[in-house]
C-alpha cells in the first residue's frame, strides 16, 4: 500500500528549498507511487543543490536526483584504482529538459563545476546495469557514468522512456560545462569564460606543478588529502633514493638494483599524479574558490546568435 503523500499548498508548493520540482515524480517510485523513503532520500540530495536556482530555465522542474561517478579515461581509471570512488563522485539531476552532471567532493559538496546533457542533443540514453550510457548526436560520441545509485535505477529507466531524443546536431549534441558565474557554455581547451572572463585552472600549469612538486598537481586541483598522501610518498621515495645513491657511490653490493627499483616506483607515482591532475582540469575548476552565480554578468550576445541558440533548443 502506498504511503499518503504530503500535499503542498500555496505559492511555495511546487518548490523545495527554492528549487522548482515535480513533487509527484520526485517523491514517487518507478510506478509513480508515492514512497516516504523516496521523499526522504531525494530531500537529502536536493538540499545540496541551491546553486541550481539561477541555472534552471522558466518551466524547468527537477524530476530526480541521483549519485554516481564522472566519466574517466581508461588510463586515468587504471592509475586510480580504488581511489576512483573518492576522486570522481558526482550528482546527477534529471529535469524535464536535461540532465545536470555535477562533479562533487567525496561528501557530495558542490565544487563550482557543472555540466549539462540536453535530451534533444542525444541519439540515445540508456541505463545498463548501474551505468548511464549516453550517445551524443555530435560525432556519435559515447560517455559512461558509472555506479548510478541502485535505489534510483528503475525510476531513471522509466523517466528516460518518456524523453524523446531528437539527436540535434548542434551545440546541444554533446555534454558541455557551464560557467558557474554567468551560466554560459564553456569552450573545451580554453581556461577562461568568454562571456564573463572568469578564469579556470590550466592544464599546462597542472602538468608542470605535478612534475616539479610532490603532490603539487593534487593541491593545484584542490584534492588536498590525496595531495598530502602523494607528497609524503614522493618525499619518502626521494629520501630513500638519496640514501641508496650514497650506497651506490660507496660501491655496496646490490645497491644499484635497489636504486633502479626505487627509481621505477617513484616514476610510476609521479606519472599517476600527472595523469590525475591534468584529467581533473577537464572539469573546469575556477581559480577562485567562492563563486556567486550571476547570469547578468555575461556579455550580451549578438541578436542573431541569441536567435540561433533559441532555435536549437526548440528542436
């Protein structure tokens, strides 16, 4: 038997924490039956989303929130190992128009990084096991978002069945990040927002710092705990290498072999830190820690560009 749902009244009825929601969908299971545990679970996640207020468009409503992981290159994933869970946690917000992909800290705190996937820009979206598989219209690119919350999987499948995918081959035909300050789309490979000039962490700088300083790349991308652990490991290895090198100079038997092994281990640790650091840059990490969303900060686009953007979203 379904639990009795709370019926909202007044102007604030369609909102939770100031965010527009479809309560009937948000608090129900995949069969559209209200469940108290579903409401409790969704409220626990939606309280982490106040930053979405200026991003949601008129008429857009939140239908479901789930946890999961950001996509990661195979090399970076292989290098990460068990730290994959710690490093790539994300929130996924399904609305009636798009899916927001929000990279977060391990406790699901917003990091001023947000991307979006428009249903209209996808050839297909499916949930295979616990993996959300999205094929975009642009170049047929495929992305996989793993470990979608088990409790939300049936509901996500039900939601996706009701979303017509047009496969629009425009700007919408791929996942792209939004500027956390002016909410305009960001360009891959550019480390600043072309609309409000907000600056982001640079991949070249991350690469150099990761090579020169123990744990430097992690600290640069604000992964402080793993940066500290990495720094301790690198410093320990460097100290051990220095001692072993002294043994080599003193011609102690077997010391050359130990030096080669230590050098190989140190190189492997350094390569992993470089791979991770440069990979995190793809999430568009602002140089400033505190960002206040302000859509008005964006420079007005020419009228013809505004019209083209509106036409593409209507398709």
